C-alpha cells in the first residue's frame, strides 16, 4: 500500500471540463483577475487553457479542458481557488456570466468560502482567510 506524502497537499493537478473553451476562459480570467495561457495538448481532441502556475510551488496547478466526449456541468467535485478576500471575486461572478450559488460564508477558523457556477454549469469555490 502506498503512503500519502503528508508534507504536501494531496491534489497535484485539476481539470475543469468545459463545452466552450473561449467563453470559460473569459469567465475565469474575469472572476479571478488573471490571465490563462494555452497549454500544448498531448491529444488532438483536447484543448487546454492553464491557470498561472509555478511547478516548483506548493499547491495544485490546473487547466480548463475541452475534450470530445467530456461534458461540463456538476460532477460532484468542487475546486476552490485561493483569494485574499473571496467577496472580491464573488462580485465578479455574475458580471462574467456565472451565478452565485452561496454568498460569502464563514467556515469558522478555516476562513470564508463562496460557491459559484461558471458559464459551463460547473460549480467552483472561492476561499479566503478574511
């Protein structure tokens, strides 16, 4: 049995599947106030737009993915993006074409969270300590 490395967080990569890659890219760039970049794909039917990342830093890197046969929408997994104050990004969600599922909510000693739905029907979270 493999032991989990307890010196690092367990998630090493994430993918958010989308139907319209350009629309989803605009949405996440607007909400997170960042720039995504095209990532070369190992497959002809897979397109990737990667979130800013440093492969030597801790935490998970990831990308928006459009791939034949993989639909977007609620699939039971929620990715949470780190924020200074998740209320700031929450204010951008509807203007970017998404909707808020749950406004900024205290989670006690763990900070605050927001749940939102992107333009592709995927639920995602925003998390901050303040």
